[in-house]
C-alpha cells in the first residue's frame, strides 16, 4: 500500500534561481523527492553550466551542455528577465503560490533586483528562502566572489590534502564545496518546511559554503580548535602504517591490513557492477546520463522521471498556471521579459 503513496514533497513548489551545482543541485534533490521545480534563468543571465564546455554558434548550443542537462533534468524552464521590471513582477506572482525559493547569487544581487530576502519574507511570510553563498549573508567576506578552489582554501580543507608540500584543491572538475552544500541545503529546506507546518512561518536560510566545508573536516577541525592541528600526512599516516598507496603500472593501488584495491578512474568506476546498480548516476527517459539520487526509499521508489527541458520551453505553461492570460503572456514576450533563447553575447 505504501508504494502507492505520493513522494514526500508532492505538492511543494520550488522556484529555482540556482546556478551551476550549489543552487541547482539543491533544488534537484527536492525535485527527486516529489517537488515541482521551476528553473528560472534570464535571457541575458544563463546558468553558467550552459556555457561550461564552449558553444557552437551553428546550433541552439544553450540546450546541449552536458553539465547543465546532467544537473537540471526534470525541471520546468522559465526564461525570465529579472532586470526587467515586468520580469520581477512575474517572479513575485510566482512566489505567491511557491513554498521554496533557492538562490545562490553573489550577495547583494537579489537586493539590486529589488528582491531582497527581507522584503520577500515580509511579503510572503510562509516562503522558505534558501540563500546559498560562499561566505554567508554577513561578516567581512560576505561580498567576496568565490569558487570551489577559494572555498577549499579558506575552509581549511586544502591544507590537509595533497601528496607533497603544497596544498591540493579539487578545482573546476569537482568543486567539492558545491557538491556537498546541496545535501546540507536540501536537508535544511525540508526541516524549514516541517517547522512551517508547525508554526505557519517560513524562513530565510543562510548557508555558507565555507562554513559547511569546514564542518566536514570533522575531528580535524576539533583538533585545530583545541590548539593541536594535524599536519598534512600526504598518502601515509604514522598512526596507520598498514595503509599505503602504491604506484602500479599506469595507475595506483591502495593497500590496508587484510585488503587491497585499485584506485579507480572515472571510466573504471562507471563500469563497476556495484556502480551500475547504484544511484549516483541514473538515466533520463531518453537514455541520457543524469545526476542521480543519493538515497533510496524502501516504500516509494525514486527515479529520474523526465528529461532536461529546453530554455523557456515551459514559459507559457508556467505563466498560465500562475494566472496570466494569453494576452499578458504575449505582451511579456514582446517586451523581452520572457524568451526562449539567450540574448546575443550571452555567456
């Protein structure tokens, strides 16, 4: 019987202003739990993942970035110019029936668009706003523009990693702080929704990627706070002499008391049987690889239910559901407030 129940977040509506991984993956987790997610991008301010690999001007390149498609499958796409006063009014109409707003703009951007979280909280007291930033909403570094490498360095993670004298960062290919914040953010959003059901009040969640990355240092952070920080151990640990990393042919092998295993690269990992049967990478209905689901529900199977929608493909449907007439939608198109393609030189 339980298998016939709707997913946990069925009926929850999310407006997703998130970019790249930090914001976009947070809303993807909510989508996988049953939420209806509307991905909002401007024709002059695309999600940078759309241009991550370069662009072929001979095609609708903005719809074919593997990074974007991988992360944003299943979301409804609304291409809305928030720099246009008409576009901002549309967003406010959408928020009237939304439960969650996710954004990871640089601090101050929302206020510059006349969409400051404090104003939105007053206007929509039941709305849960998740502001994901590098350094948080307050403090001396709150306006800093940061990247994954910046955050790994400032959070203390890079100082503990590396096989030589220099710290090592995961860089553009991984952006580790981006990958982990979506787990924290989605959990905090769900907790805020539960609390809203009790109190009737929404929340403004201030999520600092730097702080969350520091939190993941665990006992190493505790040791540093106690005045006894650990030095970088490289690939050996005096406390665990039986654990070793050894070169093997063109690759590497790790050994530990009672076991040994090859260090997998991406290709060998994806070919492994336990990976194929897992959920880290799943497939959309058209067979494309998609960011998977990091958990399973025993009573309600979760799956990637939809492909990635083209930019602005859902403009009309989303606005009609929000109460806009055909005439109003046409006027928004003519005013450039909504679109289905980027403006020249976008990216």
